[in-house]
C-alpha cells in the first residue's frame, strides 16, 4: 500500500509539473524523417540511503526505434541492480547486517517489422532475459507474427502484434532439505511453443506530457508470462525529460516459496536523441 501511495503521489507531481511547464518546447531532439525514421532514448535512475538502513538501487534503459514507409523496428536493452541491508550469520554464529545484492536483472530484445501497407506489417521478435532473483534464471523467445496499427494520430497511437513463438527458459533453483541442510538444486531447462501478443498504446496529454502503456504476453502450456509497463514522461527541454514508470511481471509456474508477481517503480531522467 505504501508503494502504491508513493507511486500515486509521484504521478500527480509529474502531471502538475507537466501542466506548469506546458509552454516548454516540445520539438523532438531530432527529426526522424531526416535519418531514415530512427529515434531513440536513454533512461537512468539511481537512489541510495545510509544511516539506520542502507540501500542502493540503479536502473538503466536504452531504446531505439525506426519507422518509415517500409519498416517498423524496435530495439531495447534494460538493466536493474539493487543492494539492501540483510541479516546474515557470520562465522561466529552472530546475526549481523550486511549490504547484499537483492536484485540483478538485465534483458534485451528486438522486433523487426516489414510493412505490407501503412497499417499492417509482418513482425519477427526476439527477447532474452537473465534474472538472478526471478521466477526463471533466464528465458529466451523468438517469434513471428502479424502487426496492425489500429490508430495513429498526432496525439494517440494504438498497435497490436500476435503470433506463434518458441521459448526456452531455466526455472530458478529449488530449495531442498538434504540431511537437515537447505540446499539449492538447479532445475532442468524447459522449452515450449508459445503464443506471443503485444499491445502498445501512446497518448500525448499535452505538448510536453505523454503516457505510454505496453502489455506483453507469452503464453504456453507450461508457463504463462505477462508483463505490463506504464510510464508517464514530462519533457523539460527538447532532449531531457522526467519519467515515472511502473512495471508488473507475472509467471504462472514458479518454485515453492517464490512469488508469481514482481513489480517495479522507477523515476528516471530521460535523454532523447
């Protein structure tokens, strides 16, 4: 509940800031038409606290996209690392607090779409993720499908993608009891045919404030994976912006003691190019 209230407060603050800064220039950092339709952005966020408790959190994102008369392409690279104070037992059997890694995740992916007409396209997509603390240690997927741009105006864009894919993943290690000692047991790699779906929605609230929501579905007979990313960005200059993001990830098949759902709230500085 506390995280939800904090996210709501940050969201309201960004909307207020966007309304006050609406007279700031909203001209893109570069005109995509001048370079084959390419555009991109980089995000970074960092927070640390010391004193009664210690924590360090950092996340970074890089995205590239291209859209012209023939192609609709997207590439991304994301990273997340977090350290927090945890209670451990030292060599003398005493309970001590130490700064330990609590999140370590990176993922990368690409989609290449060839346009059949201004609204429809054939798309091939691939994605790889590594997560030391997630439901799966790693997962990778390659797919092919059909995409359709249902709506595209100066302020609104809505597109869909759907098709079959092939996925391989290795579930997180299981914790087993061996002679009274908890031991981590590696799991076998799994593979399955999945259905991939993607819904992307963008809406410009004002000349310098925009919201975007992306829903990704990778559903198979063994595991169903859902990921939803929503972000609100407020431009400060032609190239710089502030962005509040909220991500929810769900895996239907997890090891005992592992949560099905992971969520992440980020407040990042964005550089558009």
